[in-house]
């Protein structure tokens, strides 16, 4: 069978390519989940900072992070604006995502044109 080595090589190359793409896809999904958790933690902390819910802003962020099985790297509340950074690991590689939440700025291009 003269074509057998070629077929085996092509199948091996395809299997390697598919395995690599699956790993990249899984890492991307993990990073997106971490980003969503950072957004949720920042929003929860901003709600606490504004008084919309009770509690301490960074404690609220930690509760959301725990629910998503990630860790809080930093949490900073300046007035009503909260910045949260979360971390996670995928296949031994660390991932971090940051999010900021709070009220919109009072001055800006949209506020001047608002009827």
C-alpha cells in the first residue's frame, strides 16, 4: 500500500491541528468567563458603593468572585467607582481580568447634547 504512510501522516497532522485548536478555544472560553466574572464583581461592588445594596464594596466583589471560583487580585473603590481585578488559572497558565463600574461621568460629549 504505497499511500498508507501519506494517509497516516495527514491524519496525524490533522489530529495535532484539531487538538491545538481545541486547546486555544478552551483557553479563550476560560478567559471570557473570567472577564464576565470581573464585570459582575465590579457591578456588585459599585452597587454597594452607591448604597443600592448593603455591604462593603470589595466584600461584595469577593462574594461574586467566590461564586465564580476565581480569586480577587485587587479591589479599589474611589467614591462610587470600583475597579476589580480577578485571577484564574487554565492549564497551569494564569489569567487576569479587570473591570471598572460606577456612574457615568457628568461631563462629556453625550451630556452636552442630551435633551
